[in-house]
């Protein structure tokens, strides 16, 4: 049996936009329609060519005459370009949730000498309030933080973690204790570790004033009413503090009606920042709890990345569903791909504003798709005093500081001329599958802007009542950016500043 040519996934688009329009030739439009009809098609070429067949396997289709996710062999790519020059063949690329990265070990700590017997230091992690052991804590010990030298491990059911640092007592520049939920992550600087040391984690207190509540308080339940918000993310879990209007799973091959959390928790946290309806101390409140909240899942079950096709498909559906604002807490260090750009352009042309996280690459350039000229790019604001002493958020406090010297843009946040606006994104308490969690990143700042924008636009019926055209989304962007107030930080870090409600 002969070897089959390898296939790769691509997105097929008309020469302009996500659907065939007036500028599309009849031949191109007809070709896209034929692929929609035949999800696994062998298409005969239209032009006169020595090639007898053009093989295209269609995986998914957004519109009859629009974007297609296909599998093509290298030869089929060549053939398709020759037979259908009006069709764009766009590579499939991937985006990740825009969470702040955790410092990681690049090199294991060196032994004191070649003859040194490995000595593991056993530490214990417990709750500060109850003294109960905390399992699953990622403990990262840096003997040299700049060079990322050290060791790491996870606490067991007894709260114990074993670190191999080459000696029975070792000076550590930074010791991080990262948790997924329930507690604040911890940070200790310049500590000498030895066996038997115990570290305390602070449980989440839903009455605590984090940076989100410092700047935006606890909004009344009707805030944001009349505004429909779509969250393109890992899905939203059905938590008690959240009221989900509905949604759509854009992942090819999965149940379209399964728009709940994919197992990561990220989308649930994002949704809570926008629209949580709980009341402390038993629940949490978002910035615009009155919005109509919709979930658009673009990450497969337990998958860490989302493709540009699924993002295009979800954004198209959000526009069709009448979303006024779409939140995308996703990023990549690559430039914006054609498919995602066209999806954002399509949304803006149909009166929907797209708000995007700028990325968390430690003062690198603004990531995609926030760098798209038609996206609203958001950086992550931090404030001293809005996280407990000894929490991991202290590691991201960095100059310059604003007019109020407690305000800063978090060290992880990207910067550049594309930054439009900033919002709290350091140490944010929000909903999480099964409870609550504290996360950091432009992923958290982005929904803070989305919630604040929804709260503002709910009062601007003159804008919401406009026809769903580019003029509508332009007026939405203008209202938001002109309402922002500078915090005294460089514009490449804060853009227009913080949306002042």
C-alpha cells in the first residue's frame, strides 16, 4: 500500500472577509458553497489543467459561502492555489488564555560538590486559619532568581513537599507557593530553607478589597442591564454566582450546546469578573452583574490552546446572536493572523465591539489579537495594598508608578502603542469551578474593561439603539476611551487610562 501524503489543517476564505461578498467572483463563491455541501469532498478543477482532481477534506464550515476548516496535503495546497486563485489559504494558528506566567525553574540547583549526597528538604504547607495541610501546592524555590536556578515540587496530601537543593539548609532568593483556588498564592523572599519549615497560605475572603473592587466597588445588580456580552474562552461553568443566558461550543467535533467550562476554569473566572451576581461574604460581585452573559467555548475539552478557526466561528456566532461586546482573554506572541483579523473586522462592521487582553510576556510587544487595529487592547493594572502581605502578587510590583504611587502596570503586562486602556489585573478574586480563585493577567484586566464598558453603555441607549454597523461599534469605542482617565503612567502602558464610571 503506497504511503499517503501528510495533510495539514488550513482555513479557506474568500478574497476578502469571512463570507463571499460583492467583491468575490462567482467561481470562488460557487467553490466555497460546494465545499459546504460536501463535508468530505473531492472537487474537480474548474480551469483547464493537467491535474484531474483537487482533494479537499472539509472538517468544518462557518457559512455556506464562507470560512472552511479543511485538511490539505502539500500538493493539494499547490493545486488549490492554481485552480482557485480567489480563495485564501490561511494556516491554522493557536492562542492561549492570557494568564500571567508563573516563574519556573530553568536549571536544577547544583550540588555543593560532586561528593555531596543529595539532601532533600521537606517543607510543609498549611492553611493560616485552620492549620490544615494544603495539597497540590506548586512550590518553586529559586537559589538564583535571575537565572531561574532552583527546584520545585507539589505538596502531597499531608501538605509536604520535597525539594532537592543540594544541602540541608539553603538560602533562597524567592520561594513561590502557587495554588489553583481557595487560597492566595504565596511569596517569600531571601529566606533560608531547612527541613521542617512550615509555610502558611491565606484563604480567600470574599469581603477582601482586591484591586478590582478597589477601583470599581460592588456594583448594584442591575448594572449593565440591556447589554449583551459574549465571552470567547474556555467556557463558563454553571456556578451559583453566574447567570448564563446561553452560548455555543465552536470546537469542531464537539457538542455545539456544550458551552460549559472545558476543565481549565479560566472562562469561569473571566465571566465572574464581568457579571458575577453574588454578595459577599457568601458570594462575589462582578462589575456589570446585570448584563446578558453568553458563553462561546473555543478550547476543546482539557485543551490548552484554541485555533483561529474556532475563534472566527465563535465570534461570527456572537455577532449573529446580537452581542454588543465580546471579551477575548486570549493571546499569542505572533502577529495577528488573517482569519482572526477578518473575524474582528466582521464584528466591528456589524456593530460589535471586541475587547482583547494585551498578553503577559513581561513588557514584550502587544500580543495578537489585541494588536489588531480594530480590537480594544487592555493592559493589567496593579495596586499596592490590594493583596495580602506575603502573597505572590508582590513579585509583579514594578516601576513606573502613577500619580498615586500605589498604582502600577504589572510586571507581566505587555506594552506598546497599541494599548488602548488599562484595568485591574493583579490578584483578582472571581468565580471558579467549584468555588473561587485568585488569578493574575491581562486575562483578568480584559473582562474588567468589558464589565465597566457594559455598565457605561447601559446608560447610553443613544449608542445601543444605533443600526448594527461600523458606526455603532466606533461610537461604543469612542464612549469608552473618552471616559477613561489617565493614572499618570506612560501611554504605552495605560493607553487612555482607567475607565472611570
